[in-house]
C-alpha cells in the first residue's frame, strides 16, 4: 500500500506543480493588461489633420498596427503588449514624421500628439497633388510666412458643430455675414463686401472658380473651407474684394478607410452619408467616393431633397507624374422661400420705407404650393502634375461645369397700406439657367537661389470660356395668384405649373485669357516678401432674343472688353520666435456684365486694400492668435435692385479689425474664438429712392454689413470617449437696404453639443439656438422681404468608421 502511495505520489506532485504554474501565468496575465497609444495629429494652424495614416512599428521598423485619424485628427491604438515601439505619421501635403523609440509598460495608455509640417518641394514630387495648394498663394508656402489673412474651418470643427453646408461653416470666420436667400442660394459678406457680387463668383473648388448661382453648398465631400481675406484678383481674376472662399475636397489615401453617417433632427430632417477610400493598385492608384442624401420639411415649410455623389481617382503614373480626377454630381430640389414682407405706414407711399414687421408667427409662409427650384450639376475636374526636378514642376488644372438651374418661386410679395393693408399680393418669378463654364489653368512652380536669397516662383496662364443660356417665360408672370391674408394665409392656388413657353432667351459668353506671376522671396530666414500680378483679357458678348409664337428673333448685341492689371505687394517678418508681423497692399478687379437702369454699360469695379497683421504663438505653441487691421476702398460698386435692375455707387470704403484665437488651452480643452469689427460706408453714391427722389447715401452702411461679429466654440474632453461643447455667435444690427431705413437688430445664439465614442462608433447630439431665441431676422431680399431666424433646432448623428 505504501508502494502504491509512493508510486502515485509523483504524479499528483507533477499535476500540482503544473496547476500552480498555470495559475501563476494566469495571475501574471491578469495583472499585465494591454497597453495603448492615442493622440492628436495637427498642422501649424492647430487644426486636426484627418485621414492621417498612423503606423505602429517595432523597434526594428516592422509594421505592427495601422490606422487612419478621424475628422478631428484623433488616432488610437489599444491592445498593445508592453515593449518598445515607433510611430510613423503620413498625410497628403505634409512631411512624413517618425517618433521613437516609445517604451510602453503593461497597462500604460500613452498620449502622444504630433505636429506635421507642410511638405517641401522635394516631397511634392511624389506625394502632393496640384489640388492640395493653399488658396492664398497657389503653392505650399507655410501659412505663417504668408503676408495675408487666411482663416480655415477644418473637418474637425465641421464635424463637431454638425455643419453640413457652407453658410454655417462660415459662421466661424470673423467679419463675415453668411446667409441663405430664396430658400436655397447662399450669400456672404466679407469685410463689408460681397453681397452684390453674384456674377463674379468668389467661390473656388480646389482652387478653380465656381461660376453661376451659388446653391447652398453641401460639405460631405469637403475636407476644409479656406477663406482668403481681401483682394485676390492677382491670383483668381474677377472676384469679390472682401474675400475668396476655397472648398478643399477630401482626397484618396492609401490606407483603406470607410465611414457611414446617419442624421436626424427637427423639422423632418433625415440625412445619410457614406465615404470610402483606399488603394486600387498599391499606393500608385487610389480611389475615394463620397455619397450623401439629405431631406427636410423645413421649419418654414421650405424643405428640400438633395443628393450628391463625388467619386475621385488619384494615379501616381511615375515618381514624377501624378493625375487626380474627380467628378461631382448633384441633384437638388427645393420648395423656395420668399420670407415675410415688411409693412409700410398707411401714409407712406415709398416702398423702401417699409419698417413694420407684422405680428405673425415666424413660420408664416406666403409662397404658392407649386413653388420649386430644381438643379442638376455635373462638375468634372482633372489635376495633373509633372516634376522636372526636386525644385521645378508643371501643373495643369481643368474643370467643366454642366449646370441647369430651373426656378419658379413666388418671389414678389407686396402689401398696399391703403388699398389692401391686410392682404399680401403675390407674383411668380421664373428662369431656367443653362450654365456651361470651362476653365483651364497651366502654371510652372519652381525654386531658385541667387546668393543667399531664395525665390519660389509661380507663373501661369488661365483660360475661361463661360457659355450661358437663360429661358424666360412671360406667361408665368401673368398667372393670377390669389392674395393671402397677412395673419392667416390660406393658399387656394393648387394649379400645377409645369408649362413654361419661352418668351425670351438670354445669352452671354465670357472669355478670359489671363497670365499671372508670383515671386515669394526669402530675403532672410526671418524676412520674406511677396510680389504677384495678373493681366486679364476679358471679353463678353451678350444678347436677348425675343420669342414670338415659338419663333426666336434676334436682339441687340452688347460687347464688353476690359483689360485690367491687378497686383499684390507684401512683406512678412518673424520678429521673435513667437511673434510675426506682415504688411500687404493689393488691388482687385471685377468685370461688369450688367446694364444700368438707363441701359448704359456699367464701369468695371476696381478696389484696393492695405492690411497690417500680426501672428502670435502662445502657451508653448498650443495656441495661436492672429490679428489684422485693414482699409479697403472700392470704386464703381454695383448694387442690385429689385426686378433685375442695377445701380452703381462711386466709392465704398471699409475699415476694421479682426482677431482669431484658436488652439488647446489645456490637453483637454480646445477653443476657437473670433471677433471682427467693420465700419463700411458709402463715400459717393447718389441713388433714386422709391418715391422718385435722388438721395446721396454718403456715410450710410451697405446692405447686410454688421459692425460687430463674434463667434466662440469650446470643446472639453471629459474622457477619451466623452466630450461636451459650447458655442455662441453674435451678429450686430444690419441694414436691409442701402438707404438704411430699416435695420435688423443684433442677436446672439448659443449652441451646445455632446459626443460619445465607443470603438468604431460615434454618437453626437447638436443643439443649435439652444436657448430658443425667437423673433430675430437674418437676411432680406428686394429691400422689404425679410427672413426670420430659425428657432431651437436639434440634430442627432451616428457615425461609424471601419
């Protein structure tokens, strides 16, 4: 028996020891949780860089894990073993950056933020496409060295604020007033200028002009919004003097990345988005596709149905040749909105002196149920780059727009204070635009040195051919629309209007042949200068052909020929490592295509701006403060009036100040704050009033120019998964017409948001006008139709990345 025990004893002992070893290993494993790395990838403007490829490498350089930063520039790795690693960051338009070695202990969560620098010329040979250039210089000159004001709204801020259109994105830009008119068209005023600049669009898409009406731009395929303040005719030709907007599209990247978005909110809002990018063939052939659908009933029953799709291909043909091709397709339909008419006192015959806002609910609608606006927009773009060497390259950019815009809206609403003081009389307005602009830009970019002085040179040729046909139908204006009660409008007009026999066909063709140059001169490591100029050869042929009984006649032909030269001179100095200053002087030009009320050709608009700016790096480069003082003067300012009429002022002067503060106040708190002051006044403008009397408007403020603007946005990281945000926006009082008979009062709106992330899912709720401010006005048309601002609005978003 003892033998049996001694024989079985060793087996039990081995089993016991094995059990103890396995238990110890389990305890060690339980006490050795996995490690992680997370952080932010930002640029020199303290903006998050989305779609940055982040790779975790072993100490020998082998790839262990790979991810792509989100819209805010965040990245995260979990489940890493304790050990030594390296991090590699790469993003289009920026220098690759590698950090290491980084030693992780068991259970450690390392926070590592990376600041990427713009790519230099050598790196542009292989990684930078033509459409990555900065709007301010058409080159990759670092923004801190440019002697101009450029303000950017990145995808991080766009996502945080739940923004889906350009008008709301521009709320973050100082000295800017952006709004929607007619229920679908967007307008912006920069530094006191821009509202009447309808034909000469100041909007660019990847650096190429967007001609035609500016339908409220969707941003699902947009990476960032850049605003170049002041004149930029020397780079982009005829444009608004106050500012130029550049929409930068999202680009293909080599790391597969997919994102789905579902949105819902008040007033029947439902929207979905999907984006995908990745390789087709290694890192030489990449793709991206963005699709979005958006529908809403609208808080004033002026809803929409919108669809857009943007596929793109990036092909690195050789180490020195790259081709990017993108096609944007948009199909939209809006109901239209003419706002609420102001009322005149009973003894006032002048319609411009309407100054009584009726006591009606703000969602009161006077439009006919048959109103609509329909758009089909096809916009292909191609960008080709060939690098002759590490310092010289050739670029060619091409765009064509097939844009159809049909519009039938009850645009004219009037109240006769004597005959029908309680009734609103209505009239249709109709057009059908067929816009066909084609543009091609070719330029050469290179860097040369003469002694210790370095020149980054840009020279090019710009060609534009813009063909347009517009159908008018006088039968639409003769349709009898029943008047509505101003307090309780009940629309009894139910006839579907779908027949628009043309009574007139309007044609015009714009041709532009332009040459431009720019020299960015590095005089000293801390001192640079910028010289640029452009010569435009502008030609326009227009005529209006009457159509009688279906037969098109021939109208008088108007020829316009204008040959302006515009330029910019500027200097930038780095006084201290954290303080930079600049001064610039620039001129602008806007071709005049319209006729005055007496049938005469309007003079071309010309303008000039002097600006002094300062840039400060604060809190060890975590924050930046940019300020600017400016004076702008414009001659021959064109002012649109009702029914397609135009007037021309002699001079308009604007002067002011703006400040833009942004960055991370602490590791957990990011803020962005902007203030703008603009004093804009007519200096020479005689205008016929609604009572037939000509008045001098010297000293009066142009339409829609607020003296003060302010915006703030702060977001706080409660944890790596939970964030809260608070923001506000102030717009000072603004006149609805150049006579300044009626001002829309200033207002402040508060917004709030909360975000929660878990794994690949992100949930957010945005509360706009969170305090439910009511009875405030935001814009107007035709001097006496005003738009009330939206009440409290809430939007919920679910975002999934994989």
